[in-house]
C-alpha cells in the first residue's frame, strides 16, 4: 500500500483553518457588535409628574399641609410637584456623550433619575448606573455602583426608578456604562440643587 504524501492533506488543513477563522470572526462580531457605532435610537418619555414639570425648590423649604389650608382653597390648590435634588451635565469619557442628568423626588416619595437631551453612541450591553465615583470612571467596578436598568435609547429623554433604600448622599455620578467591556461611555457628576 503506497503512503500518502503531505500534499494530499493540505486541502483538509486549509478547510479546517478556514472553519476556525469563520467561527472566531463570528464570535468576535457577536461580542463586540461593531455595527452599533453606526446605529442609534431615540425615546422621549414624559416626566412622571403632574404637568411634566419639576420644582427646583431647595430641600429645606417647608410645604404647606392640608390642615393649614383654607377649605375654600382646596379646589384651587395645585397638585404637589416633584422636587429636584441633584443635577449634572454629561461629559464624554470613552465615547462622545452629552445631555443632563437629574434626580427628583416625586410627591409620593419615590425618586427618579431623568436623562434629558441625552446623545451618546450605541454599544453592547449599555446600562445606566449610579456610583459613588467622581471623576475616575475607569475603576468603576472598584468604586461600586447600582444599576438602574438598561439604557433605553442613545438619544432623547428617559426616566429610571431609583431604589427606595438607596442613599442619595452617596450617589455622586450617573454613568452610561458598557457592562460587557467595563467602559464608561459618558458620565454626569451630580451636585445638590
């Protein structure tokens, strides 16, 4: 029986290498999703409040209670408005990002993070997070953060509920965070209003 030479195996090796390359490229594309750099989405959620406005009164102002009101004023009294407690402007970190972030306390005691006029690039697994970090967002995992949810859209106005047990005193920044690659797309350092 004659021995086969190595040139007979060459097509098998080429086919095997080609198959491995196709699989590797497919996995790399699925993980990185590079086409997202060319896509965007828009959402325009109304502010979750009567009339869609936010009061910017300071936290130490006192509100009039119903027992102090004249009964004839009850029909003309305006509904309680949300109170803005923190605000910040987005800056670009790893990708171009702009807009405003604000935290407001609603009349029912719940709190909401609102992103207004947000403009950012799209990416895989983007999250909206509150963190104690200020300035250096590359080590966000070390600083700790609370995820409020997946980014609803790369552009527009959107709302995120804040857990009732979260201490807003420790919420120093809002970050658009790519969970898959541990990358801060943009961040807004929050200041008390």
